[in-house]
């Protein structure tokens, strides 16, 4: 009986020893699974987590991108953050796009995703650019390729969803500061910019804008430099439209040369340029061109929606540095104002 007791005691000690050893091994192995995949690699990968993705789904995504050692260990760590990650509260993983590297531990990844610290690239789209010029900015920022952006701008399904009566979304890409991310889907970029366009329309008290008004705004955008002159320029063009005469906008000639013909931006507009056979040539044809020549901002949109009633039919530059113009009601006044400006520049 004594021998049996000694054997039982010895077995118990051994069992406890191996149990403790196994527990230490499991704890160490779990720490290994939660450690960085490769501390030497700092190359960033953009992880896009869709709305409603489960913790298990996020773990599978991270594992497929070689950003965690184990999808199961990631899931367990999220379920028991107090014990495994040293957190004092439950983890809520948020949708978004995150910059993750293989040098990050599971704890660091969970902290980033639960805090909602998304990875964005600040991208400024100025007023008055065309689809092609915007595409180049996006490509330079590594948001998406210029080609894919230009293709997305012609997406028929997208155009129909926004009731855009054209073959592309020129004019509907609102100029603003955006926070995109690298290698973004071009359709998503287009969607955000058009959505922002309509959001800003609502600040003007409207939900939709007439296509002709948008086209007018796109020309005003390319002609004005001083904000308070935008409505006056819009009134000049509106008066010419109502009179059935040409708009005579050099901005439309520039559009033909750079966007349609694909040539470099001209230093000057020549008389030969004014003879180009194109429906966008407002020196050859009366009324508005077939569609927008740029993507206008709020100033031009507002000016074109409600142009003031004036007798002006002409405007010419009077202060090149300030970008101010002289407005005239007849050709004699216009010729005189132009002559004064030329004399001023030559002195």
C-alpha cells in the first residue's frame, strides 16, 4: 500500500511537471504565433476590410497576405484580448483600409484596426482640370493608373446610376481634397468624386443641374481668376447664348488642342487654331459646346446657375498679375479696353 502511494505521488508529480511543461510550451508557441511574421520587412501592404467582415474573416485575409502567422491565433487573440493582448476592454474591429507590414505583431495590427487609423493618401484635385489631367495626378499619387481611371470615367453603369447624360463624367468630378489610398479601384475613385459633386450641389440648394448649365460652368471655371468676376463672365456668355452668337472662349480651343488632339498645352492661341473644325470650337459655332471642358468648383457652378443680368458682351484682361478683366457692352469699348491693356504691358 505504501509502495502504491509512493508511485501515485511520483506519477502525480510527473503529470504536473509535464502539464506545466506543456503549458509553457503552448504559451511560448502562442506568443510565437502572435509575433511579427518578419521583423526585417517594412514594405507596406494595404489591407481593405469590408463592412461586416468577421474577426475570423479578417484573420483569413491577413493570413492570405502573409501578415500574420496563424489565422486561428489571430481569431483567438481577438476573442480574448485581455489575456493574450494585454487589453483591458473588448476589441471592435473596424472596416476601412489599413497600412500593415510583416514587421507588425498581431497586437499592433489589432490596435490599428480597432482604432480605425486608416491609411490615406492626401490628394488635392484643383478646380478646372479635365479627366485626363486628374488621371495623371492619381497615377502620380499611386492611387490608380491613369488608363484605368479614364476607362472608369466612361463606365456606362456608373453614368446611368448618376443620371449623367453623356459618354463620360467630365464636369461631374468635383475638385476637392480627397483622402484616397494606394492601388484603389478606379471605379471607387470615380464614385467618390461624383458623389461629392452631388453633395456640394445640395449646398447650392439643388439636387440636379442642367447639362447645359454644367457645360457653361466648366467654361467659366477656365476663364475666371478673381472670384467676384465669375458671375460677370457667366453673364457675358449667357448674353451671347441668348443673342445666338459665338462664345469666343479660348478655353474651348485649348480643350480641343490638349484633350481632343492630344497635343501639348499651347503657349498662345493662333488664328489657325481658331479655325479648327470641332463642335467644341466656340469661335466657329454659336452656343455651347457639346459638353463640359473641365470639372468646375462651387464658384463657377453658383455663377452659372444664377448669372446676373448685365449688358456685357465682352471681357478682356486688364491686370495680368491680379487676373482682373474689363467688361464691355459693345465692340468699340472692347477694342479700346484691349488697346489700353496692350499699351500698359508694353510700357
